[in-house]
């Protein structure tokens, strides 16, 4: 186990690990939000051939 040593910024190791995980969680949420916005704003494909008719899919974004 790592020693509880203060760095020059006054942080202990557990505080650093928590801040790092919070940062990772924030950026994962940002990427997921961007991905969902891209999916929600995609244009539907041009008219399909007569034999294949696709039903429109509803997009649900959980805020």
C-alpha cells in the first residue's frame, strides 16, 4: 500500500485518486452526451427501395 505522503501541493494519495476518477467520470459523461446528440441529429437515409420500407425509430435520450 502506498504511504500517505503529502505532495508539494498538499494532496494525499487518496485525494489524488479520487480527483482522477472524478475527472475520468466527467469526460466519459461528456463523450456519451456528445455521442447521443450526434445520434439524435443524424439525418434519416434517403427513401429506400419499394420492397424495403423501414419504420421510423424513436430516439430516447435519458437526461
